[in-house]
C-alpha cells in the first residue's frame, strides 16, 4: 500500500503564509527596485520585510531576538532617512541574525559571523531545497504526477511542437509567427534577475534552517601556547625598549613641536607613519592575545604583568601618536571620508588593546574578548551608517579653506549631494573670486541633479528633501546662473576650455 506523509494542518498554513509573504515581497521589489534611484522607498521595503520576519518567526519571544529586531528596525529607519551601502549591509546583518536566532542561541561573535556567511552562501539553494522537501511530502503512488503530465504538460508541449512544424511547412502561419511581438529579453532578464535575487534574500529569513558548523570551523582551544616566564620577561623587556625609542621620538617631534632634522617636513613625518604604526600596534596586540593566556604561569607572574601593562600603555601612546600624525596631515592637506574612517579605526584599535589587557587581568575568556571587540566594531559601523561622513568632510574643508590652493574642489564634487550645503556656503566665504565662482558652478550642478532625483518617487529621500529645502532657503534671492554655464565645467568647477590637465583642480595636486 502506498505510504504518504501526513502534514499537520498548522504546518501547511504556516508554509502557505510564508509563501504569501514571499510573493508580496517579490511584488514590492519589482515595484520599488526596478529603476531604483536611491530613494527612501528602500527603507519602506525593509520595514515590510522585517514585519514579515518578526510575525513568522519565534525570535521575538527571546531577549536576543527582540534586540535583533530592534537593531534591524533602527537600520531600516536609517535607510528611510538616507539610504546607503553600509546601512544596507547592517540591515542585512541584523535581519539575518533575527532569522538565525530562531534556531540558535547567540554564543560567540566569531561563530555568529561564520553562521551568517553560511546563511548567505546557502541562500541561492534554499528555495530549491525547500521545493524538493515539499515534493517529498506528496503521495508516493505517482497519481498526482501523472495527472499533471496528462492535463498540463502533454497538451501544451504537444501543441507547441505541432505549431512549430506547421509554421515551418506553411508560409502563412510562419509569417504570423514572424510578425508576432515576442517578449523583449533585454527587459525580461533584468526583471528575472531582480526577482531571483530578492527571493534568495527573503526566503531564508522567512524559513530559516539550522546552520551546522563542523569542528574545523570552530576556534581551536589549544591555539594558545604557554611561553616560559623567563622568555616572556625577556620578550616584553625587548619590546618595551624598542617601542620606547619610537614613542620618545614622537613625544619630541609630534607632541612638543621640536624642530625636525633638515630635509624632513612635519607632513612627511606624519604621513609616513600614520598607517604603519597602526599595523605595529595590531601585531603587538596579536602577540599579547596568543602568547599570554589567562591562568598561565606567565600571566600570573607579577613582573610579566607589570611589563605587559607598560607594553599596552606604550601601544596606546603609539596609536595616539598615529592619530596625531593623521590630524597633522589633514591640517596640511584636507579631510576625506577615508581619513575619517582611519581615525575611527585607530580609536577601535586603542579600545581593542585596552580590552586585551583587561581580559588578561580579569581572567576573561577569548569569547568575551571577541564579543566585546565585535560590539565596538558594530557600534562604530552603525555610527558611520547614521552620520554622513562625506558632508562632515566637505564642511570641514570649506570651513578651513584659506585660498584656492588649499581646497580640493574635485573631491568635493565627487561627494555628490553631501557637499551641496558646504559648496553653497563657499559661494559667500572669504576666499578669492575664482574659487567662489567655481563653487557656485559646482553647487548649481549638484543642486540640479538633486532636484531631478527628488522629483521621482524612487529617488526621493528624507535627507535629500531636507538638503534641497535648505539650499533653496540659502539661495533665495541669489542669481540663478553662476556666470558661464555650469554644465560646461570640469570637476573643479573651472570652465572646460581653461581646465588644466594633470592637476585637475584649483592648482592643487592630490596628496
């Protein structure tokens, strides 16, 4: 007798409900993202997606799940205010975590990152796996399969074959087929790709599965080794002496302002070490992390602990000197988004060094250290997702502009709408007339682009609307044209005919 698997009615209902949610999200993605222009509608889609995940999953019943839902909701609001790549990645991380929390308890940020990667890698196959699972629940006697073949596949497939044969044999039928409007593959393929990508993203979050990790993927508890106390004392003594040389030079030349040797400028001294010294601090932190294990004989030795505190303190001073180097370099040239990110990274490294020292002194586990550093990193990334670093950099550069040779107008233009308000402020700043004219040209160009994007519902955003409204207030009563046509200008606002190749901006070569 054929055996069939009985599926509970509640399970069927939940599966059909998730299918309906996926269908709604697919329809929304077709409307929202086909022809998307960077507007706040992405945040609306994210809120609907999060609502479906929260309703369909049990993660909302746990404390960790509610925290994940709250984080995803916050990132969705950021997408409404000012959509960006970082905010999208943070939202995907949060909603992926909410899906995983229905099957796993949060234990370790390192393991959690691996689970998120596995979830993303398996996403394209999840739909096919669930379809195969659903097919296995059908009766095994083949009656339904034969019925589908006889009532659907046979008539349509057979009819199509005969039509093709008749079209080949009869010129009248062939001409009808030739004149028929066939679907445009150039339009069909993008729609199909969009729907497929959306389905691969949303379905695993609506129907998550347990992510199993092999033992090889887990961090080995035996990775740390115990160095002899004498070897650790000697190593930390040598390291402290070497670091003292570098820190002494930084204290003399960077912090006290003493004259540098002939042929060395402050900008050169600052730029050469700003990033290399951070790598040095990271290597030092890695040494402490793997060579000194809480509870080991070396960690319990008073001399080792004293040298360790001195070593960590020197590394923190090294990071502070690196930050000062970068600040001096910014003062000599300009502020960029990458330099803001570098400063944030340096702060994170300093916090990580303190956490490494605290872990050793308090006897904390490696999992505690990884979770603490992950929390610092997520906080820093969330801050960057909320704050427009480009607008901050543009405002700083305009505020500290002394003349046309100290302002990289091409870089401001590359920031897009983030630099609109600072460029309008530059039009009335105490700088030369050439710089003011070029700032007027660039601001008109960016403002026209912003107005065009804000006029379309797929390009409208809260931040864009605020910037456009503020720019209208600032330019009320100002002449509509900055002089020569703004669409005939180079990236630095100079007229094309007089734009200089090579330097590309107002006489300043990019550092």
